[in-house]
């Protein structure tokens, strides 16, 4: 799944469009619940090196809230990393470059949505 497919899936599934709250990072997209404004996904393009990957090109990622019981085992899977710039116990970063199966991304997005719904 890439960034465009991800945006389309969220719009179709949750009826939510992104907002772009940072002038200094105009491509960083925040997806929020309409009733409580809590984030459930943050899409960013960051240098690969910030995730410990080789190369200086950028990679599209999404930060998703995750059950802390699962974060450790998920981070051992290809394309899933400790959350970039967020609480690493409760959030993960998922590559939007095809390295993670679309169905797994949807499942993780659903979990994030539910965990932030309260």
C-alpha cells in the first residue's frame, strides 16, 4: 500500500480527510476522529536513515497507535519500526512502500482507530 492508497482507504472506511497542521512539514498528514479530534494515523515522508535504513532517500511511513503487548513482536517484522517521533511503547511506524501486506496495514489501522476512539 502506498500513501495514495492509504488516503483512499481511510476516506472510504472512516470518512476522514487529512489535515496538515505543520507549516514546516506541509506533507505530513494527520488523520483524526471527528468527535474527539484524537489522531489515529500520521503519514510522513522522512529520510530512510531516521529508521536505521540505508540510503538518504525518503520513505513514506504511517505512525499508528498499537497495543503495547504487540509492539515488540510487530517491530521484528519487515517494514515495521519503532515509532518515529512518538511514544515507542504505544505507537509503531509502518512503511508505505509495499513491504507490509495491505491487509496487515488495514488491521493495524483499525486497531489504531479503535485505541484512539475513546
